[in-house]
């Protein structure tokens, strides 16, 4: 088998149509059919079933697809590495950022690339951690910076460069609860809207252990969004309380809680353990510590 055949297979599997795949690959349909048939013969089993005018992967095809994607992606990474990457780096880098990291890192990442690597194609995808992990596994992204507590341990995922940032219940300085001049109980806080991004199970357990079942995020949070900056803006212009990292909410102040929350957000760099990393990923690895240090983050061993 050849890498060309594997690429033909991956494109056909993703598009589900010989007509569309042939056009995308700039091949005739007979040439694509011969390539797939030769691959099936060498692998010893059919990769596709016909479903009306479209095709679908066989169970065997599903097993082959993940490995084929990895081989094709690794070959592309090797090709880029062979171009002699240097300070004027070329190629591409596809990074997924969940809500908190996105609020802090999107701008410095883009500014750095624009200034130091103007020929590099940077793609930033924002979204929920679980969605971004799926995109990473499908090899549509090269790496993620996400809530490390939301990443379930898995042999195919590698988590590195983990750091923590102070977090808490934040409000505008003239919020009614700040006028009391004393710590606030959870009952008083829950008299106001509470805004938050989706929280990990570990953070939920911390909240419940501090403040009881009423602090379960499923019940406590009334304004939920994946966009941290939008939630911060809501808190700036209303009596809402936002649960987020302090660094993402300039202009807001931490609400003194009784007992204190004493919690942190924990972010980490996530990659595929068995995949050759994109050459340009070294830029993010090198710059990430200084960027997060500017927000008062501490590294986690």
C-alpha cells in the first residue's frame, strides 16, 4: 500500500461519495475506484458498503480509518519538517482553546504569529472541551489548551505544561453584596444570577463540599456559556455573579465568600500521544509559560 492510497481512502471516507472525493483529489472516478480496490485487496477486506447512491464504512473500514488518518497526518508533518523550518516558519498550526484559555491566549497567540511568523497559517478553534478533544482525535486539530480537570485519562492523550490560575466568584465593585463589607454566604449569593462556563466534575465536587448541595453547578448556575468574555461583560453590566478565573475579568472584584472558595482553574496543553507533533507546535510550547506567567499562573508539576 502507499500513502497516496491511504489519502484517497481518508478523503473518500470523509466525503462519502466517489464523485465528491474524485473532484477533491483531482482524479477520475475510475482511477479512484482502482486505488481503493487495490488497497482493499492488500488489506484483505472491504472498506466500504454502498448505501443507495452513497457509501459507508464497513466495521473493518472504521478500524482502518483512524490509523490511516494518523499515517497521512504524520507524513504531512514530516514533509513540513523537511522544509527546514526556522525563524521564518511556514506551514500551519491548528489550536483548540476552551473558554478560559481562549479568553487569555487567543490574542497573544495571534499577535506573536503575526509579528514573528507571518507566513504560518494559524487556525484557532474555540469550544467546549469535549468537542475539542473529539476534533483532536479526528486530527482536525494539532493541540489543545483546555481545562485539564475535564480531560479524562486516556492512553491516546498526552497532557503537559499544566498551570493554575486563581478563580472565584467575581462581581462588579459596586455590587450590592460588596456593600455589606463582610463575607457572603452561599444563600445570599444565590439570590443573584450566577454565570459560568461548563465546569468539570472535580470543580463541582469542590463547590458542593464547600457550600453544600445547593452549590451544585447544575442548579446554581443560571447563565451558562462557553464564552468567558461574554459572561464577564454580563457581570460588569448587571448584578450577576460570574464564576471564572480572575485574570479573565479585569474590572471585576472577587466576592468574599464564607467559607472561602480557595479554588483555582487548571489548564493544560493536550496532544495525541501517538502522533508526530506539528513542527510549529514548538512555538506554542516555548511561549506558553511566559504568557500564562503574565496572568499570575503557577506551573503544576
